[in-house]
C-alpha cells in the first residue's frame, strides 16, 4: 500500500487556481521531490497534505486511510518549513521533545526518543545546547529531528535548505538522504532547486501553474524530458524547432535551423511533422560532425569549458570537460605551436559539431 495517495487535489484563491487536479502516489520509504518555479503551487499542495489548508476538491489518503477531512494533528504527517522556527527559550532537547510532550508521551520515553532522534541527525550530545549557539546546518538538523521524533508516515519538507549557502546545502542534501534512509520515512520534498531534487530523490514530479506536467526518476526526466518546459527547467538545454524529414524506428531525423539532427522520441505528438528538439550541452561534441557554426561566446567554468556556437542563427551550448591535470599540458601546447592540440574554445573560430543525443519534446504549455 502506498504511503500517500492523492487524487484530483485542487485549490483556488479568489477564483484563481493555485493547485489544479494534482494526483500523486508515494511508495513507502520513497524520497519524492516536487519541483517547479515560484508560484506554481508547491507550498499550497504541501499545506493541504499537512491538513493546514482545506482543499476545494480531491482526496488524500495516508497509508490507505482517507484523511482529507482530518485536522493536522490527526494526520500521520509532519511538516518542515522553509523559515524553520526553533523555540529560542528552550534547549535543543526541549525543542525536539515539544510535540511528544504535547501528545502526552511520558517523560522517560520522551527522553529516549529525543536522544534517538538527535543521534539520527548526528547531534548526539547537543541536547542541552541553546538553539542560538548552533550553526545554520545544525539548526536544520534540530528541525529535522523535531519532525521525525514522533515517527510520521510522511514527512513534508518545504524548501528547508533554501537559506543555506551552496557548500552547506550540498552537505545537508547528503545528510537528508542518509537520514531519510536510516529513518525509513517517506519524504515529500519541495524545492525549486532542480539540482537538489535530482541528487536526493528516487522520483521527481515537475509542477507548472498548479499542475504536474511530468514525473519519474531523475535520470529519465533529465535525459528524456517529454516537454520543452521540463527540458529547460531541469538543467540547460537548447530547444530547436524543426520538421521531421525521416524516421527510423524510435529515431526521427529532424531538419532544424542549425541543420539535421537525429532525435529519439518519447512524446505524444511525435507523429506530427512540426516538432521541437531538446539538446543538452554535454550531448554535443566538437569536431567531426554534420553541423557547422561559429563560436560566439566562450567561458571557463573550472572543471569544464562552455561555448555558445551559432549554427545558422540557432545557438547551441557546448560543454567540454577539462581532464584532471591535463589542462596545463594543453595550455602549454598552445604556445608550442601545434594547433591541433589547442582544445580551448576561441570566439570567432569556425567549428563543426556532432549532436550525440537529442530528444523530441512537446512545445505547448505542458
Ligand atoms: N493564502 C493565499 N491567498 C491567496 N493566494 C495565495 C495564498 N497562498 C498562495 N496563494 C497563491 O497561490 C499560488 C501558489 O502559491 P504557492 O505558495 O503554493 O507557490 P510555490 O510553488 O510554493 O512558490 P515558491 O517557490 O515561491 O514558494 C501563488 O499565485 C500564490 O500567490
Ligand atoms: Mg513555496
């Protein structure tokens, strides 16, 4: 039985749909992320699941039980908010114990469970600390311990890492994933940061304007997006309009502004001849290809270099990794006079390109 099953969930504010016909099923122990741009209805969805907001339509089942009309305190869910609030006048342990105390769990059991929850988030021994004396990452851990201590069926997390800097966010993502596995709790994680979602989740759903437009394992969504919106929202993609001029099984040959591209097809509109093709930067190889263009922009990005290549008016992004330790040799060689070894992108240079992977995508509002 699924941990969470949502059907036809909807909510409007003053006649405007914030969430429309959202259906979702989360398996037990799954890490599921809901992503989408600002204002697409993520928080509204979570608040309805938590029982903090009444839906206009739809049903919510937790562990098979219909909880649609139950208040928040009678649902096996907890929510971690973006602007997490710890009680400043309580110790870390008292913060974590708060919910247990309110539901009448006797003190000895409370102490055991608080100690277990703090161990789980790697804060064993921090119980007597004052929340003000913790780092941002440690406060996140306390908030997580507080939400996990009463063993919810589903934990709802609303952008809990948004306020952390990039390095700490990366560390906390790995920690969230570990804690989710160790606690065997089902996580529904909301964010507009596609990288976080892809690195942590078993499955991801992409939301747009109140509805879910695609869902699946991160690799599937990234490498075979069904719509232009999903292709562009999940990382960088060049999307070109084109006409199908030939087919070979699952592959379509598409004439685009940049030239002919072979694309695999996942979409429902793949029988129409006017299509759109999504190309990831890492799926384009420089040299030895059918497309020709001119480098119009080049940027050094650390471990890789990126160039924008103008192909007949269409702009493709190309990325090339710099091999570890090899870059100095290559750069020295550019002075050494062997131009074939110059692997840097140069603005103004004519190049040929090969598109190794491309996907047909739907171009509508989906
Ligand atoms: N209480 C409310 N009253 C009126 N409109 C609301 C209310 N709550 C949300 N909305 C509107 O519903 C839409 C969805 O809001 P929501 O907070 O769910 O977006 P979100 O996806 O969480 O965005 P963000 O990524 O910025 O947090 C927005 O247009 C918002 O203005
Ligand atoms: Mg929100």
